[in-house]
C-alpha cells in the first residue's frame, strides 16, 4: 500500500489567537486539559483517566506524515494568552469533505474561543473543502451553539460511542457547505 505524505499545515490567524499545527511541546498542556473529565466526557475518543503516554501518542499521530486528521492548536501567545487554549481538527471523510471537531480547556470556557477557532478555520478553508460535517453529544448544547453560530445546519440525530463514559450517547449532527476553493 502506498503511503501519502501530507503537506505541512498552514498557520491561520484569528483575532485573539493563532491556529497553528500541533507540536511535540504541546503534549503536556494537551494532557492537562484533555485529562479533565469534563473535556473527555464531551469527546468520543479521549479516555478518562488518560493512560500514561496518551498525550505523546496523540501528538505523534497528529504530526505523522501519513496522518488522517489535520490538527491545529489555539495558540494565544501572540496576544498574551496561553500558548495552548484547545484544539480544532479536520478529519477527511471523502474528496472535498471533512468532519470538524474541537475542544477548549476548561480554564478558557465561555469566552468564545471555540467559535472563533471554527470560524477562522472554515474561513481559511486550508483543505479546499466543499462540505464540513460535525456532531456533538446532546449533553453539550454549548458546542451545538458554536456550530449554529458558525453557519452549520442541523441535519439529524445519531449516536456515537464516548470512550470516557464507556457508552453510546445521542448526538446532534450538522452540516455546512463552503464556497469552492480557488
């Protein structure tokens, strides 16, 4: 099987922070915030408690030349904020289509960082996408508001497994069409 090496991700400027590719030095803050049960329980794939080496393994996957996801860190160091506020990820699912996911560390909740990150990423459209999907657990209406604020349209209910909660949970599913990349 032929391996594909993906191009490096661009940095994307937002008003209060920059979206930049994740790097090895982010593992400690990723573990601090992702290891919080409140974060893990609102994501499908973060275990709680985090096992040893989980952060390093996550960063290694996110920076691998043949990665399946494109992950950016919300880095506020340019404006005096933390160098790690959270992450936003695009997972390719087909040509021109991806699923967006995101989380922000609890210390930075309710300040609009997730909305700003989603809007900056979609506005930049670095992968040249025409359609972006998203789903959030129904117990997380704040994340649903991030999506509707960013122009996503609700398309239905589904279920997804939550590793931290060790069970299936109901989700809301969303879609946003983007202008074709030039």
